[in-house]
């Protein structure tokens, strides 16, 4: 009996014909309290017990209290993403109710669903607060951390109390002794002088009638701490500053504002020093003491923007797995997982006793902590104890570590907890197979993303770098969107890509840009293929994944400016000038003693650049088409053709042989269709032969690796793709897992060599997510979950096409899309193949079943006439006997 018929025996018809609204988001947030735009967008997810459910109409109402401010009326549309508000002008610091109702394809209405949102400060003139600094002599980049204090009076019962806070530096606030909010390292890292986010807090339940006390500590944070190996101290300014505005609304309708100004008092906190790379030193014997008044300083209010991305929060809490003793006699805590965050200690020691925690990622083969790859970063937390039982942790720093060396106190492992920090992105994807090594690889990819998605997409979290490298973010962006919802994360970061873009259109290699001096001259205004291209590639990936056209609209001029920069430095559409990273960290024979052969895999720099030039043009063709920019679309299409022609003239022989006989050369040329169609089969054969010559090991670097398996799958060589994926000796994805128990992705294929020695300590990170870009292929090819582009973007129209191989007997994959959860669950054994698929309401999917010769295929017990089926929402089972 068919599934819907069976359910029909149990449920009344009215329920079968109805959809339910599961959730409503406002600007990609649930019940947000800091909407900083005047036309917020609404999205929703639906569910139903019935198959083939879709939306035919919706109505949205927005109310301020009981007063309607917008009623969309009944809109005949299947759209359920990013519907913009179109009512009366919204007010600042005001709570609004949202009511939503939808109708299914049969005209049956859902029950009404509700949510709410609160606006932030929508106009610059709403700011009354003054920027204040401590003015204290020891309040310097490596000096004492100050605090600010103020009192205010609550005169009568309140209706709401909202705080709007930001800083030049990193702040942590308390009101009446309790912490304000549960986020850390606020206001995060942006290009502060051009784009500074503020946070909004609902303090209604934390205030009291009578006298209330505010206290705020203000660390250097990213604002003035040294950044990068160039020791860029005070990059944005030498003096930290605080901006605080408290809006009180009383129950009788009257209002009052409490602002930061020179009436606030200041003094030194117990944090003696705090620095991003070196860590934090706290003397817990020191009691906060007011010693003066704050000073008002100049500040730019025009750059202020309500926070749009998820804040950094505490996430997983890990206990000590093992206590080790190093050969030098130090106690080492092993938390079993390489994470980013800090250690919270609950101890009692003698007053004045010094506790030192040194954070590292690895132990050497003798069992000593490996500090060398930290370069100049001290990465330590040190505490002077006060003689009482105390719980203590850092405030304005973070570490990348698995191991912690403890000095100065006897070790009780129960006293220590490792706390992971990362941006509070919603987890969206899951991936599991019958191969434990692949499952560990997926875990490593996720942990690498969590640790490095700390407000900006950093390259690594442990050494004196931790920068938003554009190349790393670009190659990983699609994988990132499978694991977590990164729509807002990247939307925020792309604002700084645009803000820091050079006047000539070039995009710096790190964002926020701290490698170039402010107002850098023309000689510094350069871009590089695969890195600066993040300005084009990431916006398009975000649109494809989330269906968020606004990201393309916001970034379009930046995208176009970068493409025009490349066109300007190219010669007759051939990009053969300037510095290039090219295929960064590809295989060299001197790596780990040339374990797989005596031939380096060095790809011509400009061959790589030309391929990415074509990729940029291709994405701009698509973007212009999506945005309806017909003239640009036609221009970019012609440009793309000329770029490919120049590639064929410069880098390819008449029979399709490339000047660089490397995996990366053929991968990029095939991926971006640089080779004429009649020569692609020969190019594929050369690629496969190259892989075989390296005994089925990859030799690719940062730019070749993401496309390696996708190219092989596209051209029908999943057998080779699976062989590469499951290779477990150096160089391969599984080598770090099997040989060294890695728990995150490494910067190099051999960051630790087969003999357990280390690669160049000047550039050897054990938490570096770029090579984790294989996760994209794992979700899309093994799991078989993909989205159509253009009209199907955001998984409105899906492709379900699992590819079998590698002796896997099952794979379970799920993704919480903007429309709801899609999942695949396939098994293969001696009796055949079974695929279970769940498709969310208001979407469709094309299912393509694996080829098994003439074996019969069934769709819920009904024999199929082919291997392709178009389905709507619901749960389905497909079998091949």
C-alpha cells in the first residue's frame, strides 16, 4: 500500500490537506532583537504529513502592539524566502509582532504562526551616547585593562530596557553584578574605521527599581593588539573607547536615556595584560578601584551598524581525557580534540601563587609540547591566585590547542574545562558513512570550521596570524554552507571585503586588511587569483546555497570592480602579470622525503591565474543574468570566450597537452571548460594517468584540491575519485587521520611527517580548514544532495544523485536548507540498493539513481521506466534489485 494511502487511514482528510508553519525568521534570525534595517525580510519553513505539498499563497501582518503597520494581503506566490517588509516606516528600538498564514496548492489555509522582532537604532541621529576612553597612563596596547563604571536610577516600573553597546577594542559588561549577554569578544572584528558593528541587549529583567550599577571592562581586542607577523600594533588606533546607550521605557509610556559620557568613572581591572596572540595575565587579588573619570573622545557614528551576523559564544565544553607527564617533568592536559577557545579553571591556591597555562596543538615524538609553530605567539593564560576557591578564565583572547601545559600548581584534572568558542552559527548538515575514517574526516572538517569561524574566517587560530585570508575562505565557502548556516557570517565579512577593496578594484589578501598600511599607494594595490576572487566566488556561492539575491545586489559593484581590475592588469585578456600564490602548498619532492615519487607538482602560476580569470567571468555572467543586467551579461560572456581562447594559445598545444603536466593544471582546465570539448577526453586521460603515476595520491595545493574529485566525478571517473578520497598514506586527506590521529584539518598534507617530525615551523598549522573543501564533494556526491542554480537556488529545486564507490555500504546525509531538511539515506549490499529521501515542503527534487546495468528499479514498490524521477515534498524509498 502506498504511504499516503496508509496515512490516510489514520488521519482526517483535513490534516492531509494542510501545511504547518514550522519557523519564521527575520533577516535570517529567530526572534531577533537588533534589526538594523528599515525593510527587514521574512522567510519561513513549512511541514506536512502529505506528499507534494507546496505553497500557493501567503499573507504577512506586522503589528506594533495592537496597531497594524503592514498587511501584505493575500499574495498568490510560492515564494517563502526573503519577503521584504513594505509597510509604514519602522521606529527605532521598537518591538513588532509578525503574523503569517500560508495556503497550500489545494487552497487549504494553515494555522496562523507568529514571531517578533525588535528594531535597533535605525538612524544615526538616534545616537546620543559619547565615545569615552579611560585616559589612564597604563591603558596601552600591552598595558592594563581599564573598566568603566556608572550608576543610574530606575524611578518606576519599566516596560523595556535596551542597551546599545560597541567599542574600539573588546568589551565585557555587567549590570548589577550580572553579565550582560552571553557573547564574547564583542563587537567582533571588522574594518573598524569603515564598518563597526554594535550589539543590542534586552536588560529589562536585569534592572531594578532604585540605583543600578554598570561596569564595563575594555580590552585591546583586535583594535590595537599586534596583528600579523608584521607586528602591526595600534593598527586602527592607539586608544580604545566605549560607546554605551541605555534606552528605558516606563510602563506609563515615558522614556529615559542613559549614555556614556565624561561623568562615567574609570579605573584598572584585575586584568594586568591582554593580547590576542600572547594571551592574558590576571592578578585576581586586585580589586577594581575607581581612580578617575572617563574622557570624551571623537568617534565616527556614520560607520555604526547593528550586528547582522551571529556573535561569538561558548559552545562545546570538554573535560580532560588524559594527564601526561612530559620528559621535562611538566604536567600536560590532553583534551582529546584540537579546539579554539580557552580553559576555565576552578582552583584554590595560596594567595600570590602563579598558575600558568601554555596552549599547544601537538606534542613532539618525545612527548614534549610543540611550541615552535606558534612562532612569536606566547599563547598563555596566567593567573595570580587570591587564596580562595575561584573559577577563572580569560576575557579578551583565545587559543588554538588540544594540549595545555600546567605550571605552578598540583594538577587535578577535574579542575579544568576546555571551552570552545566560535560564531554561533546554526548547525545545518550531517554526514555519516560505513567508513570510520571518513566519519573522522568529516568531524575534522567541522571542527576546523568551528575553530576558524570566529567572527571572521581565519586561516588558523594558534600562531601570530589568525587572519581572514581570502583564499582559504573562498575555497571552503561551499563546504562551509553544508556544515553550518553561514549566510549572515559571510554577509557581514563581505561588507569588509567591499570596504577594504582598493580604489583600483583589487582585493587585499586578508580581510579585514591589516597587511597594508591605511591608504596604501598604487604599488600595494594588487590582487591574486584564488584569493582576491573571494569577492566574486563567495557572494555567488551564498546566493546558490541560500537563494539570497540581496548578497549579490550588495556586492555587485565590488564584484564587477574586481573583474575590471583583472581585465586591467591582463594583456589582451591574458593574465600573465604580477604576484600569484598559484596552487599554494602543492606537493614538492622535498616534502617528507618525496614519499610518492621524485617529481614535484608545480603548476605554472599564470596558467592557474588564467583559469580563475575565466571562472570569475563565468560567475559574473551568471550574476548579471540573475540581477537582470543584460548589457553586463553579454559583455562578460564575450570576455569569457576571449579568456579561454587566450588560455588555449598560451598554455595548451594543439592536441590539448598543457604546459604544466600536473593534476592541478588539468583539473582547473577541465573544471572551467578551458579545453575544447573534443580534447577533454584526452585531457581527462592525462589527469588520470598523472594520478596513477603518483600511486593514487593527490599532489594538489589550495586551488587545485577543491576541484579534484568534482572533476573526476563530472567526467565519469568516480572510481579514481574514491581511490583518492580513501588513500590513507601521505599525501592524502586520510593520512593525518590514520597516521597521527588528527582531529582537525592541517595546513599542509604533511604538517607532521610520516616519521613524526614536523614541517617548517614557520608555516605549520594543525587547524587550517582549506583542504577540508573535500566536504563539498562528500555532501554533493556521496550524499547526493545538490541544488539547482538560478530559479532553483537555495534548494528550491534539488538534485538527488548519490554516487556509490569505495566499498561504502551506506551513507546518511542531511541538510537543513532554507526550506527545511532534505536527507538521503542509502545502503548497498548483496541484495541491491536502497535510497530513502526526504524532501521539504515547497520544493521539488530530481532523483537520479545509480546505474546497475539492466537491474530493475522501484519507486515505493512501483517499477520505474528509467533512472530519473521528479518528486515533490515528502518521504520516498527507491530500490534497485
